[in-house]
C-alpha cells in the first residue's frame, strides 16, 4: 500500500515468493584492484574479504612487481585491512574459518592460518602421505571449520576441525578418475559427506564409510557432464548445472527433485549458489547462477529473473541471503521477509499494512487514520508485531523509523501491551545500524545477528580493534565489558614499548571502567609474561585484588617473595603453603630461611610443615634462631616417640635453662633421677617400671611391700604426706591387709582424716572394717558415711542429735526394719513439735 519502501527492486519467483535486491555500499577498492583479474574469498556474516590474483589468467606485470601471490584483505566496503606476501608454496585455495581466520591450502598439503590483519597464527599438514594437493574445499562442519583436499591421484582426505587437525581418507574403497568434474562437501546430522560428480552420475560418500551411493541423474534435456555443483548454506539443498546449461534443484541426498530449468546459455557459468531464507521448506528458495556480466536467479518453481552488471561479480552465500560483490557496488539479494511483504506488498490488505497507512494519515492530520484503525481494531497486536518485525529486516534507517513509529502508534491503542519485543527491536536496530555503517562495514541481517548472538558480534568488533564502540554496545545491551578491556590491554602490551606507561594506562582504564566487580589483571599479566615482559607482568599483578589468581602467577614469574607477601595478606593457608613450597624449591636454602623469617605467619606454617615432614629441618631452624625452648620441646617430643628419654634429658634440661624455664628444667632433672630409680627397681623386681609416674611407682612399691623404698622416693621427690597416706591406705585395701590398715590408722593421727579409711573399706565391700573408723570421722561428715555404710540406727541417732529432719526422712525411706522406722518417725515427730 505504501511506496515508502523501495519496491522497485522487488521481483517474484512463483506465487507469493518475492525477492529483493538491496544496495549495501559503494565500493572503495584501491585503484590496483580489478575483480576481473582476481579471485575473491569472502567470509560469511559480513566478514572480511580476501582478494588474490587469479593464477589461471595471464596478466601483464609492471616492472619490479613480484610474481608471488599477494593476498589483500578488505572489509565489506573495500577498505584495505592488511596484505600477505605469500612466499611459501603454491596456493591451491583460500577460505575463512568460523573465527574469521584466513585458511590457506598449499599444494604440498600444508595449511596456514592467518588473522585478518595478516598475522601468522598456526600451520599444520594434512598428512605425511598428502604432498600433491590438486584441489581443496573449506566447509563448516559440526565441530567447527573443516578442510577437504583432493590429491592429483584423486584421493580425498578430510579434516573435520582445523583446531584439532586429524585427517582421514574419505573412503578406502572409492576409486576416482579424471572424469570427475566437480565435488562439494555436505555436513548433515554431525556426519560429513562428499558429493562427487562424474559424467551423468553423482556419488554420495559418507566420511569414513566404505559404502557409498551412485546416483544417475536423469533430466529432460540430454547432457554429458555436470559443470557446477552447489550445496545450500544450511546443507539441506543441492543444485547442479550441466554442460548444456540445464539447472537441476533438489534435496542434498538427491532423493527429491524440486525443478529443472533450462538457462538457454551456452557460456560457462562462474558461480552457482543458493539464496535461502532460513526456512524449512524448499518452495521459497532460489538458486543464483553468475556469468561474466549477469546473474540468473531461478526459483524452486522454475520461474527466473535476470540482472546485468557492468563488471564481473562474486556471489557470497549467507544463511538468509546472497551478497553480490562487484568493482563498484556491494549488494544483497534476499527473499522479501513475510512481515515486510504484509506491509509493502502489492494489493495487500493485511492488518500491518493498514496500521502503517493509518500512522501516515495521522502524521498528515487526516481523519482517514481513524478509518484504517477501525478496520483492524481486533487485530492490532498482530499488526504491531508485524511492524516491529519488519523494521528489523530493513537496511534503510528512515524505513526502520517509519515502521517503529507505526508500531508505537498502534501499541498506544492496546491495553496491557508488553513492550519487551518493541524495546528489544529498538536496541537491536541501533546496534545493527552502527555495524552496517561504512566505518565498521559489517552488513549483517537481523537473522544473522540473532544467530551469532551479541557476544560473538562484540568479539568480532574487538578483534577489529573497535574498542570504544564495543564498550558502548556492551553497556547498551548490558553485557560484560571485561573481555573487551582485556583485549585492549593485550594490544597495548604487544605494541607499546614503554612498560611503565602501559601499566599506568591499563590501571587507569580498568579502574575507571565502572564495573560492578573490579577488573582482574591476571589474564593481562599472563599475556605480558608470554611475550617476555616479566617486569610489566609483575607490576600488573601487584594490582590484582584476587589473591588466588595473583599468587600462582607471581610464582610462575619467579617473584616468590611478592607471592609470599600476597599469600600471607590473604590469610589463605593453601596459598601460603603453595608460595612457601615453591619458594623453597627455587631459592637457595639460606636465603629462603632468611626471607621467611620476616613473615611470622608463613614461618609458623613452615615449622608446622617441617614438624610433619622433616624434623631435621625444624631442628636447624630452631638452632639458627637460638630458640632454646622450642629445641627443648622438640627434643622431648622426639625422645618420647623414640623411647630414649634417658639419653636426651641432659640436653632437654640444658635448653630449658637457657630459655629461662627453671621449673621445666628442674622437672627434667627430676625425671632423670626418676628414670634411674626405675632402672634399679626393674632390675630388682623384674617388673616393668619404665614410663610410670612417681605416684604409680610409689603405689606399686607399696603393693609389693617395699615400704622403705617407697618412703625413700617420697622423701627424695618431696611427695606430700597426704598423697603418701592415700597411697598406703589404697595399697592395704588392694592387698586386703585389714590388720595392717588398722595398725596404720592407730599408729599416729591421720593427716587426711578417717573418711578415706571408710571409703576404701566400703569400696572392697567390707562394712565390718569400715565400722571401726566411722566413730573417728569428723562430725560434719559422720552422718554421710554412716548412711553410706548402711548403719541406719546410728545414723538416725546422729541425725536426731544434729536435728536434721531431711536425713531422718531419707533414713525412713531406705530402712526396712519396722522398729527402726517407728523410732525414726518418733524422732521426726519430736523435732517437728519443737519447731
């Protein structure tokens, strides 16, 4: 309905299948570039373009011009990015990886990788047996970018991933001959297959499978051979062109034919590519055949259209379109998106078309705007959605604005409208327009943008060194900026010579980035270390806030002491041990010990490590530091473990005295005397006395009846009388020497009282002996011991005398003698009445 969108370059190929041609750029090729003499290798998704002189053409060279190939790399506007003087072997073909790396295949089987700036990245060989490559194909595989090479003996070898170059022959049983006219690679369902055209037959061979299928192609028009073979970008469809100019279109496995088309042209075609829209059906797809000065576009229905050009052109297939590159223009051919055709198609009466026209009338202040809105009142949400979607498919900013404004106009009449899709599209269009600008020169469609994802787009901008733009886009789309800043820092490190200035700039940029989390310097420092700038790496690492990243890299750089300082500041035990052990292995021992002494936490942890793993090292540390207390404790611990305490006591005592620990030294001396007595007693009684404490030795002597030696030990080691009395009482009870116990109790007044006498008797269940000592117990404890001995009558009398009603009640509860119970009840009554 509207003529705002330039529909003059629209053409139809069958019912409802409209295509359009869009001019992207006027090319800015250097004067030396003429595509008529060149072979063009363009990366998909608006990537760089490699141009090299066609080796099959004879071209007059100026004086001094090298005959070796010069590969020039341009952006999509024709601005030179870099040049590569190919001074290696004979070049067979070029191509681009999914990471926008230039792949060069030589006739000796060597594959070179360069970045778009001409920097060498990597090289590898297809295989030892592959030394005579005649042709090659670079194709997208399930695991990355693959390369297939054909030798002069018609053997095909395939690498499915250039990042993991492992080549295998296509098939061991396949025998090809010189009748092979063309071949292409297909990757479907994670399986790589090869289509081989020889005569009127096409053979489909699966990689690594010895079974293959021969298909004889039958067409209405006779032909002798297949001159061109093309697989669609999504590897769903295949097209082939015969030597008689007949075009066949069908599925990749040749089981379904879409159509045949007679081009009527006998001249040799240059290219055959598919123009698909990313959909699943084949009806809306088309094939483009390029000749010297024209392109022929054929739809799956058999209808065609022709465009002529003033210069040779190169076709660049994409996932949803085909780009056409000439000496003067860069154009795009695609199927008109459905949402766009609903608005700008001829004789269209779709809701989106009426909404767009209603908005135009509203801008003109016409009452007809309301009439158009009334027609689509119930279909406004669909109309708004179509306008938003159509805006995304447009390359012209003014058309985008008109469609977005129409959508904005329409959504104002919808209650509870969700603006998420509208906002997302506005943001996406802003980014797309920046990318398509001549300065950047990445003409991708919105479908390609959504397929790659913004993160990949940012990576590609960063690699092209558009750092400022990348950061603005990342902030606008709320994406991480860390990778952008890191790549910028990498470039600074590689290209700038003044390390101090580089460190200052990186620190200033990272600190002013305004990120939610501080930038990590670890990756940047690691990059500096890789190119040999160790001092710069250490300077950057000193700014790192994450110690877990900082310490390992400092150790790797040999800055062990700085790593130790960082580890101790973190308080992380694992990091400290990592720094200590690495420092110990890489530093002279004397210097290591002098260094670690300055950091108490690290030194203490190292001592703990030595205590578990190397006692000799720990002794040396204590000796160097004159730490006599630690020497004494370590010697004592070691002597106890080894059982040679007697020999070590003098050194232990001496170290304790040097450390000013008089009590510990005296104890060590007494321990020596005690060991001497243990040896004498062991020899005398042939019993084990070693390791016994003084208390246990005296008790054992008393049990053996050697009271004299026991008293000697008591006197020599100044054992308290109370403890000695306890030991004698316990030894008499243990030996059931009740008469001796009684004599001992009567010999002199007990220094510990007579309660212990009662206790040992009761312990041995001898109540009779206990009764002998009950009257001699202290008054305050007498009642308790009578109760424990079960002498309830005497206990009742004492409780009555002490006026202890609670004890009388306890006696009443425990006794079974009725007479005693009556007596106790009488006592309780008397005491109660007195209250």
